[in-house]
């Protein structure tokens, strides 16, 4: 099937071929096509099925800077009505009386971010792509093989047709076929944990407060959603997650209440339950010949800080900026100079976030008394230091570092 513009005869030559139609790949496509580049996005699944409610239990914390990128690419207006602002963040460690509280009013009027269902983002991305005349979506479709050469890349699609592109972008997730076919290895670390995700409804309003509770099995996040709902991201030991998720509703809710508490009143399930094994994964390089990796194809991290997709958005915005600038100068968009600049820009930032999230998981996913005392005192100490809290809050908003233009609210 070819969407949204038909017919689309092949073989054809385009500026950029993007493999993977999730939020990061879709954002990359929208940003480039909005700037006038010819873009083809190839997605293995049916986008309509991926955007159907109930097919994905995950909700995404879209940081303030990531929201700017989605807005700049014309996507945010298509999902803003279903986005819940995060006004406060509260971090606690088990039953300790010490805590860390972030209040968005300390930095101004803007929320830290927004909670948006993954299916909502996917739907908005593909709606925006359908409105861009230089964007084409081929789905469901696969890229079976790519030959990378001095003059461009030649991709063979699953229906046998041929597509030529100046640049290939791998946005096809952690198992990325594009990355593997280019011979790029990954470093992978198993956490022995699984992330249980679901949506719950509650009687009391959440007031836009996101809760991060550290339990011996791992972090337990309660993320505010629209309409008196919250998204649960519950880290559990791998061998227990399956049995918890497969309980009947009453049994699952009983387990949930033990960790959730009663501060939002009676709870009920408002969506299906899923669980995902948690790993750290990083590609040994983010580029190849005429190839750039973005998002989970390049790096996958623990959800403890809710920054996985936001780092992917930074990848997309940085790559789009470099490619658009090269095109405006009449340069080759897939040249080694463009790609090496992309890797230099994004590699350190991604590695730093991977290290930070890994350290948080190791520090908090245990019940060792000396470590528990140290981290509780640390939370309490940071709470008394407004300057340090301000730095951490700006990190949570994603407004620190060398941000691409789209993430600063500037036109691409």
C-alpha cells in the first residue's frame, strides 16, 4: 500500500529515505519535508494499526524542548488536545520521609513537559506527513537491502522495487535491520528487569503531578494523563513481571495498590497491560556510509528518567538541521562531512544520558541499607539547594546543552 500520495512510481530518486515510522522517524521526515526535501518514509507495519488505541500501553513524557521540535515540524497542534501538562515532579525513595519536589513555577509558567500516549503521537505524525507534498509514506513495506555508494544509496523494497536516495536514516528501533545490515554492532546490557505499563483511572485529580517512587525492584512512575487518568511505568524483576501482568484484573489491581497507595482514591484499569524487558543498548557508531541512525536504532536506555524518546527527538532535530543546511548550500546531504558533524554533535550527549540513567538504576534498584541512607540524604540535601534544583529542573525540561534550532523554537 502507498500512502498518503498515490501513485508513486518507482524506481525513483529522493533526497532522504527514512526507515521506520515511529515518533522519531516520523519527526525527521516531517522536518525535512517541511523544508522542501523529497523524503520517503518506509514503515514495516500499517500506520493505522500502530495508531489504534489499545495497541501500545506506553505513554511518552515529551519534554518542553521536544514539544518545541514537534511544534516546529507542524505535529504538535495535531496532538496538543490529548497532551497532559506535567506541572510538578515528586521523587521519593520507598517509605523515606525525605523527598525531592520540582515545581514548574520556580522556572516560569511553562510545564516541565507533557504526557502523551504513544499511539497519539504516531497518529499525529502520519497526519502531518499526509499534508506535506514532498513526503511519501510506503507502508506496510520493508527495505530488504541497501547498497551504499559514492553517488548515493540504492534500496530494494520488499515488493522488488528500487529506490535511490542521497541519505538513509535508520529509525527502525532497537532491533534495527538497517543498522545490522550496515555492519554496525551494539553494546548491550541486560538489567534483569521488565517494564510493566498500563493506564489507570482514579477518583481524585492528579493536578498534573508526576510521581517517581524508587522501590527495591526498581522505579515506579505515576504519570498524569488527561481525564483523571495516569500512566503507570512499573519496573519489576524480570521473573515476576509475567506473572503479575497475566493475573486477573482484581489480582493485578491489588498488586498495583500495594505500590500506588490510596492518595488518588479508588483505582480502575483504563487500558490493556504490557511488559517490556529493560536493557541498555548503544550502537558502536551512529553513522555509516550515507547512513545516520536516530532514536532507539542508535541508543536505548532505561525509562527511569523518561528521556529515551526525548534524546531521539534531539537526534532527529540535529540531523534535520544539518541536512537542511547542507541542501541550502548546494552540498551533498549524505556526505561524510555532514554525517561526521551529526555524530560529533549527538554522541557525547547520548552517552552521558545512558551513563546517568544506568547509574540511577544501580543506585536505586536495591534495598542495601548504606546505599538507601546515602540516596535518601542526597534527595533531602538537593531539596534544600534551590540553585542545584534549578539546574536539575532545566535538565528535566530538556533545555540545557547544545540544542538544535527546532528545539529552541527557531525555524529550521
